[in-house]
């Protein structure tokens, strides 16, 4: 009976090893899918953040251009005021 037991036992061990490998493979696959899902979620959040930041950058660029235009206008107004004060000073001096 030990001869039959010796032949049966390796056959059972051979079936356990592939089952263990299949279980390990399934666990690794599930872990990889979970990781990929969470990575996709993080990427989606980052893409949304980048889009929001790009909109903010565009707004800052527009504001910068408006400030530059206002400075130019202020310089022209100051120049006109200086010329007006200069001509009124000359007319008072005469």
C-alpha cells in the first residue's frame, strides 16, 4: 500500500502547485488592475488640475496685457498734463 500511496501523493502535490500558481496569478492580476485603476484616477485628477491651471495662466496673461495698456494710457495722460501745465505756466509768465 505504500507503493500506491507513493504514486498518489505526488499526483496530488502536482495538482496543488498549479492551483497555487493560478491563485497567485489571479491575485497579481487583481492587484495590477486595482493599481491601474487608481493610477488612471490620479492621472484624471492631474489632467483636470492642469486644465484649471492653464485657464488661470490665460487669465493672468490677459490681465498682464490690460495692465500694460493702462500704464501706456497713464503715461500719455501724464504727458498731456505736463504739456498743459507747461503751456499754462508760460502763459502766466508772460
